[in-house]
C-alpha cells in the first residue's frame, strides 16, 4: 500500500486529503475531538512540507442536502486551535467558495471544504455519479492522501473514486491503523483476548466467526450478551435480544468448545425495570445471568462477570476491544465498561480499543488515550477488516 512518503516532495503542491472529522456535537460544541487530534500528525507533516492542503471530511448524515446542523464550522474552529496553521472553511464543497479558497491557498495553509455529504453523489451507488463528483474533487489536488480510516470501508467519491484519479497514498493515521490491524489478524502475541460488546449481534457475528479462528479467548458483553444467554436457554426478560441470531450464536458456542477456545458470556447482570432516561437515580439490581426476571432488562454486566473478564484480560499478551459492556453513558450502568477499560489500562499487553462507542466510553469514563496501546478511529472499518473483508478505500491505494 502506497503511503504519503511515496508521493515525493510536496512543497508547493496541492494535497487533497480525506480526513474523518465525524465528531460528536452538543449544539456547536465538540464533545470529543479525538478524531481531529488523530489527523494532526499527517496534517502537520503536510504543512511543514510546504504543501497547500485541501481537506475533505463529513459530519453526520445530511443525506445529500445542505443542512447547517451538519456544518463543519465547529471542526474548522477546533482544527485551527490545535494546529499552528491558517485554516479556512469553504462555504461549499465544489462550488465557487471552494474553488476560490483553493485557488488562493498559500504554502503551509489549509482549506477545509464543507461537508462532502452535502453532495448527493458522494454516497451514490451509481458509479458514474460518484466519478463525476470525484473529478471535481480531483481538480483541487495534485496528489491525494487517504487519512480518514473511519470511512475506508465505504465506496464513496471522496474515499475511493478520487484515489483512482490522482497519485495517491495513505496518511500516517491510516498507515498506523492498518499496521495495528495486521498485527491483530496475522501476528498477535499470545494469549490473544478479544472483547466484544455493544448492542447489535448481527454486526459482530462475522467478526466472532473470523476471530474464533485467530483469538484464544472471545469475551461477550453489552446488549449482544443477552442473545448468547438466550441461546443457553436462559430467561432474559425484556433485555435486548436478536431472536433470528440465536441458532447462529449456538453454532459459535459449539465451534469454540470443539476448537478448545474460551468463549466467555455474562455470569451475572445489572438489571432495571426500564431503559434509563433523565438524570436518575435509576433503579438497579444485580442478578445471576440465568435468573433475569421476566419484567427486567439487563443494562450492564454484573460485578462477578466484570471480575472474570478483567482476569482474562490481565493474563493476555494482546487484547482487542470493541463495544461497551452496558449503557456506559448512565452512571449506574457504567461499571462493567469501566472494569474492562481499567483491565486494559493496567495490563502490559498490546491493547487496541476499536473505535466508535468504545473510544467514546473510555474518554467519558476519564481514561487517557495513552492508557492504551492504540485507540482506533474507525469502529466499522476495524470490524470489517477483522472480518477479513476487503476495504475499498485501502484496496484502491494498493492498485494506485
């Protein structure tokens, strides 16, 4: 895979770069700027090289329409605060404002184009539509750098199509993410423990399928844990449940047993009569995993489970974690996620936190990024890579 360092001397060149600035907002306030900070090493390298930097990024899902709610204005402001360079926000994506801003760029300056998802063709399934938009993007650059790892699993104009039109390479962030994921899938130091949480079993089953072949222990938590408990014949009350996946889950449990792999599921759960809303306090009870009351829902792993999971993590040499253990945003149901994060932070193992909600959880619970070996910027991209899927945004850099 070609990288930024294969693109030659970039002084005076217009470098079109795709970043992932899809940050969480509370009004106009960025609540977690981790993705902006993750892009800084590549952007600083370009600025220091004297490049004219044109950044493409998205925020939220405006669905091809201009919507001020999804403007990148807060991102431009925060990027300007973090990087010692001039940052200008274009008022459009490929219109007159963007054209003028790019034309007037000086060496070492940055233009951030407005949200690329304001353009309908950005996410179009029609290849010709995407290519027509990508050709407009390509007019803004002499070379293309792909540094938005959170979108490399998408075949989109600013990720895939434009990379075919310009000399292209991976930025430092994407190169680092790929290096880490290769280590997890090809050369993990053992014992190798995978911790999977979150809500949707359907999203994680292909990952479990692939990682059962590679990992020594797979730990299950979060909302998906209740489908595993139901597969064992237990009552799960009103907990999140994917009925259609029960047979698949039974198959993976059998597969793990016959392969001599550990597949750990919750032994106890923190339950409540209803999903928490408002500031609380919220009613909670700890029960054994096989006796969840019919009128209660599981919202976190219990203390016994948290201790068992922490022990498994402490004995590992490599740990990959994706997905919280419970409703971590609410204090009463955050302890399981906190216990897993603490175990990762305290172990000497190579630890990877797999983006998305997991990254948000560790920061919200007060952990620093350097408490872990690596925090991925792309939850979905990480999972698809670990499934063994080909990611279009990476594949195109190999053929360029």
